[in-house]
């Protein structure tokens, strides 16, 4: 199995002009164009655009991933706190129910049944 880059750029010739494309490998067989720029006079211009735009694209992607990771951490923390509060509430509910069962057992009056 070959190892290829997830993101790359390529240059395509359209008759008299060149097109630069930022590509993403979606699967082993499928490549998707994420960004394109048409109208370069020379292949060198298109390659230069592809290199600089790929760097910019990857930097933006890293920043986006960091923002999403921070949000995910906050959501996970809030969910953990909510689950902890629910566990505390359940424990208090169970203790209260157990205390009520015990107090009901203590107040039973068996003597009144024996008098009949």
C-alpha cells in the first residue's frame, strides 16, 4: 500500500492557460478538488500559486481543527459534569427511597392485627 499526502496541488493545462488545483485524497481511488484558480499564463505561475495556496490552506485547516478540538473538549467536560450531577442526584434519590422503606418498616403495628 502506498503512502500519499492527504492534501496536495496539481497543475492542469487548458489550451493556452494553466489551472492550479488544491486536491484532497478522499479515498484510495478518489481525489477531490478543494480549491482551484484558473488563468495562469505559465506553468511556473500555477505551481507557485499551488505551493503558496497549499501552505495557506493547511495552516487554515490546522487552526480550524484546533478550534473544533477546543469546542469538543468543552462539550465533553460539560457532558461529564452533567453526568456527575445526575449520578449524585440518583444516589440521593436511592438513599431517600431506602430511608423511607426503613422508616415504614419501623412504624408497622403488628399488635393491632393480633387483637382481632
